[in-house]
C-alpha cells in the first residue's frame, strides 16, 4: 500500500506542476492536470489533499466543477481552445502523411470534447 501512495503523490505533484505551467501557457490545459492532482492527493495523503483544497488554483479552476455547480466560461473556453489547438496539430501532422483512420478517431474525440463542455457542463454566470 505504501508504494501505491508514493506513486499517487509523485503523479499528483507532477500534474500539479504541469497545471501551474498551464496557467501561463495557453497550449497546456490547466484543469485536467489539476483534476488528476486532486484525485491523486485525495487517495494518497490527507495533508496534501487539505493543502491543495486551500490553494487559489483549486478555488479558481476546480471548486465549482467538483461541487457540480459548473465551470466559468473562461475556464471552458480555455479547455476547448487548448484541446482544439493540440488536436488540430496532431490532425494536421497525420493528415500530411495520409494517416486517415487516426485522423478520424481524433476528430471524433475532439467533437466529444466540444459537445461535453458545451452541453453537459453547466456554465456559471459571472457575479
């Protein structure tokens, strides 16, 4: 059990670092990394979990989503735009080489992201 907890802490810290970098870099999605961080810390360390829940990152990017209240429009736009850019690059590179089946799979995954964030995740109106 201790090895599993150690692995979860390491993965959580790596994802936290990537999430922090993602705040400054628009092509790196912040929210998915912070969700993985929250998952890992919740299953590995109460102390890290409580610390993470008290951070500004958690409150700005995850708190409303975790409470099933929804997401801010800016957060949704950031996720959708970064997913679109990254998947678009992958699609373009594969299409140039004539690799069409993975292109279609990537297009379906992209469409699923757009539909999920557009219709299933509630949008919180700014106060």
